[in-house]
C-alpha cells in the first residue's frame, strides 16, 4: 500500500475506519436483537447496504484526494470528507435509535418533519435518547475530525510523507476508483433482494437520499381533484320541546381514547380484566366489533372522528392550518343548532398546533393541559398528566352550560407512550411482559376515567339526556410485528380500535358485525340526534345502516411507508417497495403471522386501488388549499368595508379590513379580514401580532397570516394579502369596549415597526383599527 500517502492513510484510518466501525456495530446490534430467523442470505442482505455505503465512501474519499492536486486543495478535500463522515455517523446513529424505539426506518420525510417541528418534538426525542449516544456521538465526531491529521503528522515524521502535491504518486488510478465509488454508493440504495430481509435492510443515509429524491419528484407532480368536500353540508333544524320533551335536543359526549387498541379491552377480549366498566357498558350499547382508523396518528384521526372526512394523507398536519379542513365538522354543524361545545384534553395544547386544529373543528372552547392545575396528579408521559386532571374543569364548564344542549369531547392521554400507568387505580399483573403490562394498566386507568365522566354527568343531572360515543384514535404496537407505538403500525394492533355508542334512553345491546371506521362516527351521531344532512353527504354512514362489507382503507402517518385495504376479513398491505407487500386472511390468521401474498394474483389491482384512493384524498386537500390561496392574493385592493392608510416601517401597509359584526357578546365570535400590501421584500424575522383587549383582559391572537399559506417572507411587493381571522371572545369577557390592536415586530431584535398614516394607535406601535362594544347576553 505504498501508493497511499500520509494524508490518504489519515483519511482511511482516522475518518473512514471509526465511522465504518460505528455503523457496522449498530447494524450488528440490530441483527442480534432481531427475533426473526433470516438465514445466511437474509443476514447478508441486512448488512449489504451499510457495507456498500462504507466502501463507496472510502473509495470516493481517496478519489477526491487524488483529484485535488494542490496541497491546500487536498487539505480542503480531507476536511469535506471528515464532515461528511461525521454527518453520516450522526444519521446512522439517529436511524438506529429510531428503529430501536419504533421499529420503523428514519427517512427524509420524518427528518424534515422533525426538524421543521423541533419545538414540538424536542422533548419526545430527548426522552428516547440513551446515555451511550450522548457519549458515543461526540467521541466518534471528535475522532473523525481530529485523528486523520494526527495520523498524517505521525506518518510524516516516520518518513511516509511522499509527495502530496499531486504529480508524483498516481499509482491509485483516479477514474476507476471514482467509478467504483459511485457504483458502490448506488448499490447501497437498492432494496433487499431476499425474502428474509425486511424494511430496514437499507442503511439510514441512503434511505434519506432516496426518499428526498422521491419527495422532490412528488412536489413537482400534479394531483387531480377527485373527491368532493363537505363544505356545503348543514343540518336541517329539528323541532324541539313538546309536552313530554320527546323532541328535546340531546347532549353529545365524545370520549376519544388515546392509543387504545381494541384487543387491549375486555369489551373485545373477555380473558382480559382491563376495562370492567366499559365491558358492562357495552352490554347496553351499540358496539362495532371491527372498527378501523384511517390514519394512526392523533391529529389525523381526530379529523376523521370529528369531521367525518379523510385527513390529508401527507405527513404534515395541514389540518392545523387555519381554514384548511375541506369540510364542516360536527362542532360547527351543531353550533348552528344552538349547541355549546368544548374540547378538553390533559395533554399540552401546543403540540402540533392543537389550538388551531381545535379552532378549525369549530369548538367554542378548548381546555388543554397547559391550563390545568397539576397538583395531586401524576405524569402520564412527556405530553402531560393523568386524565382525571380534566374532571374539575369539566364540571365547571358543564355547570355553566347545562341550560343549553352541549357537545363535549374528552381526549385522554394516559395510554400514550411512555405508559407510566398512574397509581390512582392500582397496578395489576395483566401480563408477564413488562412493556405490555404497563400499557394494559394505562388502559385500566382510562376505564376508570370514563366511569368518572359518566358519573359526573349523573351528578349534574345530564346523564339521561346525553349520548356517549367512545372511540379509540388509533391502536398501539408493542413489538408484535417488530414495530412500536402507532404512526407506522399498519397491523391490527395499530389500526383496530374500540367504538361504541351508549344512549341511556336506548340501552339495547347491539353488535355491528360489518367493518366500520372513523368516517362513520359523525353520520352515526347525526342520525341518533335526529338531524337530516342537507346539501351534500358524508363519505361514511350510520353504523346501524351498514349492510355489507365496504373497503376499509388505511394510510400510515409516515410518508409513503405503508397502506392497507380491508374487505371483510381479507387484508392487503402495501409497503411502497420498502419490503414485499403482504396479504392476510384475518378469519384464519387474526394475528397476521401467515402472509399468503404469493397465493394471490390480484395484488397489482389492489395496489392500484389503494394508490388511486391516496391520490384522490391528497387531491381533495390540495385543491382546497389552492382555493383558499385564490381568496388570499389580489392584484389590487378589492371592495372593502373599511379602507385604511397605515404603514408599518417601510415594509408593509394595512389597506383596509372587513368585519362581520358591529358588536359582540361574551362567548361570541366574528370574522375580520385584514388586507395587507408588502411595500418591499419582508425580512424573515418579521412577524405579525394581533392583540384583543377589553376591560382588564388581553388575549393574544398572533397567527401565521393567510391561513399559514403565505409566510411574510413570501409576500411579493405590490400584491394584496387577505388575512382572514376568526375571533372568539372568551366567555368570561366583561362588557365594555373591545379593541383589536395589531402591528409587526422583529423576532430577532424584539422591536416593533413604527406606524405612520391615518390610523389610531396606542402610542406603543400598535395600530388600533377596530373598537367594538361587548354587550351583555
């Protein structure tokens, strides 16, 4: 190997070798912990991507060093390769730990989503990072960045310097080495070739590269609109009253059970004693024997449950962009019929912009864990406290609103990973496996919480007039198919959930034998309430009217990872070529252990059907977003109710606004549409702020303008931006003048833009365009 000089030896031994050792050791650890018997070919297949990647990078680094002729250029080339190895080591460690935690592969979509929502995900990620990573990653990084230079210096003192200025040593052929590097790196991106390998047979770095190319290709493709929205739907008003109150509007309560799979409940498995209360309640309820999710992720599932439409099948939570749900949700529809509505959860409200999501659902009030007194309550997980923390504010809200029909949604938290199982209702030995036992104890806790809610309705005299809907948002994987948690768990443990409707006025036991899903929740409730749907149809149907099997289509939350279609007991799973597609007969194989895909000749047809459905749903959401955009951008100022002449600094003008009310009441709501014009390109640090002020009260209404579709840095000079904002006046607001103040501030410096023009201000660089009286109800 005398053809290698000291710089090249430094690269191989100081950068490539420690990086390669780390990556290979991580792969061997995963293989050693894998219970699947793969055989020699399967095991080699699970290693080949890493081996090809490492050899390709090593050869590529040598080729780059030989290509750079000057000594300074070779030093820069070595530094570039060192940084590249450090980045790859980081990605491979991150991918390893993500797989160990979830059983899923880290790709570009997940990486981009996590980095784009780092404030949301930081605590979740940190909770899963073991101590060894905090030690190993810095050590390997320092080694990769420092050791090559130490080796070079050592070899130079031993007379191994050779001529590093390019012309003397060319024993290592440049072009063949570069071609070999390219072929090896390309080979690392290829999927598994043996049936014994699985979806994690490709190294993390090539996976990120391949999925990044797929994401770029997808962003440039067009999607045709094929699904109608439910934006025009409304309910036919019912006659109320009557001598015996027969037509009285009923209350509705949704109890959405976080991470609760059907198989963990006594209702569906009598050998378990986890949910004795719900098991008894089921004897007086309508129970769906096989209920399925559409997307096993909470924000997406809530959209299906509360709006009766399929959520966007892209990973980002587009439903939490203002106005970006292409349908009318149950809270909004019932609000038109005089209902007061509440969404309450024990989790924090900041995660995935839950505040805006609930606003989009149309609820009057949202109470989250951020606002609750945690004294005396145990932590349920990194998102918040045990669910009983909701009982006190629930009672307070119910007492204040019990003279009107109510729609309340309780969203539990306790069964979510980390499965800490609060001790309030004891801990029981349901299973020998510790992870499963902890999870089942959280399910037992929720059983008690549901009982507590129903008891509260009894105590307040609301029980008999209330319809209770109990449904899981998604299931939970505990390693049954080497996948954990829920986002990427397409098997029954992740997608089959509890769903029952209990009506104290109609306590008849009914079992729905046909498959149903989240889309059927809203139509079932509307039917039970006695309303008629006008000007459109929901895609689901009341579960008691289901008379035949329909396709149940499911999409994993992770982008382009897995989809499934279930008709009756026949289940097809598509893995987007990351592993072979699967087919199960659930009547013979409920645990999905015997893949019979090789016996089917209709897989291509099933795959085409699923992909067509996916395109239709994505098209519906994309078309809706484009329609919103059409209502946002104007070449000139449209007719507005109130024209203004206000300028903020030298960057943006407020040209006017529309408003839907001249006065309001505590608990009321109205819409303001601001019309802004950018004077010049806006600094990315510039932010819009909106404040609502009244007697002794202030509410922050800061938001991403134009439904989040057009960030300020994308505003083009001369274009009018319409920013529509729904303003809800808190119920505790006092009567008197309500003022809306707004302005722009620099998030980096904290300074507000100076205001000029003919507009009232508060003297503190806040424009005050609207003053509205708040009157007593």
